[in-house]
C-alpha cells in the first residue's frame, strides 16, 4: 500500500510530478490571464484543470482526479468554449477600464489574498504530517468516497439534485427560445413552401463558368441566348470581367 | 475456479520494472497503429465487397499496404495554413484527439498473467481502480481537438462541422456514461481487469425457478443487454461513425472540421477516428463480451484456452469482429438527420437508460434484502400495475384525419408546380424479376405467346453471370 | 494499489504526444511549399469565400443549452459511479437514496423536454 506512502512522506514520483506540473499549472494560469484572445484564455484554463486532475490522482484521490477531468475539463470548459464562440471568433477584450482604479485595487487585493493563503499554508504545513489517508482509502478510494457520500453526507447529496434542477431551469430561461407548436417550421412546411406557386422548386442552374470563361461570375446563357441572373450567387461581388476572362476560349481551332 | 490464479488483480499492477513498462507502452502504441492499417483496409475492402466492387487490391497482398502508401503520400503533401486560421490552435488541434485516443489504450486488458522475459506480469499496460473513467476522460478530452480544429480554421464549414460534432459527442457521452453504470453495479468495480474477471461466469444463480438454479450467462452483453445495446449505439455516436457521421456529412458540410486541414494534420484526424474506433471496440469487448476470455464453446472442450498467450487471440478476434460491425453498419445504414440524431440521444437512450438502471437496482435490492416471497410479488405486481397505468393514461397523439388523394390534389393552390399523377403504378423491382427469371427454365423457343418475356428473363440471368 | 500503476498512463500519454508533435512538425519540413493565394483562402466550394459576419462566426445559442444539459447529466453520472460500485454494500438505503436523486433530476429533464429544450429544429 503506497497510498500510505503519502502519509509517511512525499514519494519520489510524487515530488517529480509536482515539480513538473506545478510550474506548468502556474504558467498556464498566467497564460489564461495574459492571453488576449478569449478562446486562448479558455484553453490555458483547460490546461490548469488537467494539471489539477493529475494532482488529485497523485494525492491518492484518483476518483476525484478523473471526475475533475471528466466534469471540469470535459463538460464545463466545453461550455465555456461554446459561450466564447457564441460571442464570436475575433472578439478580444476591450482594454478600456470601466471602473476607475480597478486594476490597482485588483492587484492589491490579489497580493493580499495570496499572502493570506500562503501564510495559512505555511503555518498549517510547517513540520506537520498528514494523517488519516490510509484509513480513508482503506477499502479503496471509490468505496471510501461512496461510504461517506451516501451515508454521512446523504442530505448534501440529495440537495445537489435540487441544484441541478436550478441549473436546468436557468439554462432553459437564458438560452431557450420557446416557440409555439404552430410557429414551428417543420419539414413538411418547408416542402409546401418550396412547391408553393411562384417559387421555382428545382436547383438553380450553375454559372456559365465551364462554357466560356474561368470565372464563377460569368452568368449562364438561357436557350435563347440571353443571360440568366439566376445563375450567379447573390453573395458574389459584381465586377467587370477582364479581357482574358471575357474572350471566348479557343475551342474550335483544335 | 480454475483460472483464478491466472486472473490479474489490481495488486498485480504497478510492479513492472521500467523496461517492461516501456515495452508495454510501445507494444500498445504499435497495436493501435497496426489496427488503424487494418481498420482502414477493412473500411474500404469490406464496404467495396458489400457494394459488389473488388476494393483495394493493388498495394501489397489483398491491398493490405494501401493504407501505408496513402499515409506516405499524405506526409509528402503540402501543409497548408489558411490565411484566416488561428495559427497556434490550428497547429496543435489535430494532435489532441490522436493523443487522447492513444492514451486510452493504456487500460485495455489484452490477456491474463503471462511471463515476459521471466517476469510475471499481466498482459495489460496498466490497470487502476478507475480505469474505465480513464477511457471516458480520454474520449471527453478528444472532443477538444474537433471543436478547436473547426474553430481555428476560420472558415464556415469547419466551424459548423466542429460544433455539430462536439454537440453530438457530448450528447452521446451522456448515454455512454449511463450505460456503463449497470456494468459497475454488476461487477462492483471500475477496473477493466476486474470487469473481465467478473465475467468469468459459469456460476449458478442465487434465485431459482422451481428449485432449478439456472447457469447465469457470464457475458454482460447477455446479462445486461439494454446497457450493451445503448453502449454500442453511443459508441457509434461518440466515434462519429456512420450512421452518425454528421460532422462530415459531405452533402452539407464538405468535410466538416477537417475541411481546411491537409497533409499530416488531416491524417492525424483520420488516425484518431480509427484509434477511437479500436478503443471503443476493445472497451465493448472488455466490458460486455468477456474481455480476453475464450467464448463458451471453446472453453467447454479446451481447458487451457484462458491461460498463457492464447487469450490475446480471443481478444483480437473480438476486436476485429467489432471493427467489422462498425464497417458493416456504415455500409448498410444511411446517415441520420441531425434532429433525429439528437432526438435519439436525448429522448430515447437517456430515459431508457435511467429506467433500466433503476429497474436493475430494484431487482438486485429485492434479491439481496431477503424479502419474503409474498412481499416481493406484491412489489413486482405494484410496479407492473404502475407501469401499465402510466402507459394507459399517457396522452395519445391525435390521429391526423385521413384525406383521399382527390382531396389532396384539389387542396393544392392553383398555379402549383406540376406534379406527375400520384396514382402511378410502381414498377416491380428488377431484383424480383431476376429471381423469377432464374427459377424459370431457360427455354426460349418452346413458349409461344410469352416468348418475349422469357427472352427478357434470359438476358437478366446472363447479366448476373457476367 | 500503488500510485506507480498510474505511471504507464502518463508514459503512453507522453509517447503519443511526442509522436503527434513529431509528425505535425515534420510535415512542415517534408512537404512542398508552393505559394498560391487562392490555396490559403477558406474553402467554400471554389467560389470566393464570403466575408465572415462581424465578430467572426457566431452560432446558435442552442448549442449552449445542449452543453448545459450535458453538464447536468455528467454530474449525475459522476454521482452514479461510486454508488454503482458499492451498490451491493449500500443495499436498500442506497437504492432509495438514488431513486430520489434520479427522480429529482428527472423532474428537470421532464421540464426541459416539456418546454421543447430537447427539440432540435
């Protein structure tokens, strides 16, 4: 049982993992703050979460480590990404301060908080050994979690479900555009609209690009020789054809 | 139990010397890579055979080396970086799904305890108490590669493809995550080797039918068949395979999130798809098909089938069979529409799954808690009555009033696009005609009036022989 | 159960990372480089790419709802796993507990279904 190992002291592998991933996690956290692009920020945060997951595993909590990776990195960060993409790809932060002196205050408060946490940890970890890990993981990590979650903390566990209901309702209110059944545009409706009088149901003819020139902006010819406007995509910019494009390709003489 | 000594337990892992770990991960890596070669070959050759084409047959025996040739060709292609792309993310996005798909191979059990260069070790890279969660975490992380690849391309089709794909994968991850709960309930562990050991089976049931203790089938595919079916369906959704290959629906999205990728980056996406397929096949084999254990008829007459290196053969056979099913399904089923697909995941698989878990839990609790016979039947009866009541009182959808053809025709507004008459006779299928022709003796001259028809039948039969 | 059993997972992860980064890197060197402006444009079936809408490509808010629902059920699943593993020990008490939990989450599910949050159109 080398989960006891952590109780007895820090193992070599654990120390290695910590000293490699710890700085990486801090760098990633800094990257999250510094990155200009919101999606890049989110990606740095994903890296932080992954490192945290590995830390949990190293701290003899494999279930919580994997849960961290599955729920936080897999689900919650995915939601973050979706939201950021919702806003748009190139939306960067505006650097105009809304609150005056906000940054200074943030830096001061952040440093103060870091000092507080650091001092607390220093005092708590100074020449003290962690105990109780072996007992907690005696029957295996997952079993230990289940034993306390479903007996001692059963109320908290049940209340979580209420939290999930709140989340579902919140998401529905924020993001769901409710439409009445009559307003829904179903597939039969689409087909009816397609075959309604006045609408041409077939695919639009292609441009005349293959016949006369190399540009998709060349309109196709109708059987009577007139140009057909329908053959040109409306999003194409209108422009004059160059000499080379408008001259018919020499196909006869070959 | 004869094989118990062969079964690796969790205590057997984590003692390998460093060179053995290295050997194992390299072998697992090579396994993944060679299965890709096989998977792509399968994909093209089997689909070709099902479409009555020869398929790959040029490079190597049976065209087996075609994948390798394609890979080399892909490497030598120009690596494009679109002007609108997000350079860094575009660069590393294709690596993400490949990395995590390969990592998931680390917890797949290939066999029992074997001796490698004198060291007794399980034929598995490693196993941990949360091994199945490692696979789930890997498949959850793999989604990043797809959504980021789509986003970083800076183009419309990839963005839509990546989004579709990620929404699809997270939807089916729910179904997949729920379907293995029943496995954990039955096996009592989340370690892959433990789940294989729990399917060793052949045990007699604790319950009885009039004093007869039937032998419980050991494979969870039979024991927990709803979970098995849901898992297989969600595995198809999770790996973006047909009939759920919506992110790369060519007719709508070109190549989906891969549209802007070329050269090795494109190959990496392909690679990750096939590795994910191999991982899913291995996980299905491990969790539902008894893992590396030999199937029943073999164990009946050969006691050594589950020891030594033989289990590797059974495991590979199961994986290849599942890969074949992946390809078979692709060759058979048309692609679903996106709303149908989401409906299947959220409105069918999810509730069925939850109800099945509760049902299984209820049954197991009733077994364990030693309810007296009368109480047990009362509970079962009550549950059945409740289900029937719900089914009876469920608001039925109103049937649409039937309209005749004439009414439909006259309901069309004037000036509508002309339609062919709707009461046209559907011509008989040419296949049916051929069957009829083959049964009839090939006799052209003997018949008088129907000679033309028979001649027709003859040409049909001839065509088939060509 | 020792922590050293987790080392091979990290090792395989490192190997896979090395392999993919190597192959992505080598494609920069091996492949030809023939500059062509049209080649570097976004692919839109051969026509000139339509300009992206302001703020880049936006997509329907529907995806956000799906991701939120996914989180809800992911959390439920994470709670189900330890319960399932220790199911035999928890017995009737554990079953009733989970019945309540799943029942409550099912209310949320039924609500979302009823409001049409699961329809995709």
